[in-house]
C-alpha cells in the first residue's frame, strides 16, 4: 500500500514538473474549432481522453469475462455439492453393508 502511495506521489511530481517546463502556448485546430492553451494542459486532456476511450472500449470484454467467471463459480459449486452428495450416499451404503 505504501509503495502505491509513493508511486502516485512520484507520478504527480513528474506531471507537475512537466507542466511547469511546458507552459508554452500552442494552438490546436480541429475542424472549425480552435483552442489556444498551454502545451501541458492540452497533452493532459488528450491523454485523459485516450485513457477514457480505452476504458470504454474494454468494458464489454471485462463484463463478458466477469459473467464467465460467475458461471464457472456456479458450476464449481454445483460440482462440489454433487461430490458431497455422492460421498454421503457412499457412506450410507458403506454403513448399510457394514451392518450386514
């Protein structure tokens, strides 16, 4: 846990240093939209939008894997119950044969 806090602080420090060293104004044009802002801010916005796009694209796969995992756990539980019932009936049969 401490490692992740230290790692997060280091990443935040690197981002702050990057933003301070890249404060030059740049103009971004897309279709008829024009925006002038700091290079660091524009890069952070583009990175964040790419990250969100990647997450949104991966959601269906993650949901499918989660569903498969639930089904597999349910099947394992059914098999364990089947084994338990089988063992119990085998014990009853064994006890009956021991009495005779």
